[in-house]
C-alpha cells in the first residue's frame, strides 16, 4: 500500500467515526434518546421537549400560507416525535 492509499484509508476511517471538527466521542443511545413529551408553542413557531436533559427547542420556519398551516405542520412533527418515545421502565 503506498502513501496515497494509506492516507485515503486514514481519512475514510476517521470520517466514519466523527463528524467534521468533532473531537468528542459520540453519546450513547441512552444519552441521545429524548424522554419528551414534545409539544408546540401557541404560535407554532417552535416545538420543545419536557425532557430537561438537553433542553431541546426546535424552531419551525418556512414557506407556510398562514399561521394555521404552520401550527398544523408543528402538530404533525409533535405527533411523530411523541410516537417514537420509549416508555420509562417502572
């Protein structure tokens, strides 16, 4: 294997384990999972989770006809996110 092939292999291996500029190890699946539940704000401009581990708030913007369409879009996202929640163990 020549130096060019070695460098390509090194780049391929590093890119599969980290994102651009990422010097930290990835979190485990348990740390990444949001416990929710998710809900939208009254204007449909953001959705947030009641899980305070990461205090996630996602902003919603785009080409909507009106506020009602944006609210419906936010509601749809909330339903999908809440459907994927894993019940806590008792």
